[in-house]
């Protein structure tokens, strides 16, 4: 993969992480984010990280 491709992928991954973190914080403040949701989200993120590695 070229350097430009890696940089674009890193920016996309960072933006996705920031968006997920913002969603979690907002949902917790709104009282709509449960432990079950957190576990599902964590499993989803870990699965994608394993797939990307």
C-alpha cells in the first residue's frame, strides 16, 4: 500500500474512532447507552481491528 493510502486509512480510522466515542458519550449522557450496547460495540470494534491487522 502506498504512503498516501496508509495516511488516508489512518485518517478514516481516526475519524471513525472519534465518531464512535462521541456517540458513546452522547448516548451515556442521554441515558440510552446500556452495558449490553457497550459490549456489542466493543466486540464489533475489536472484530474490525482484528480484520484490519
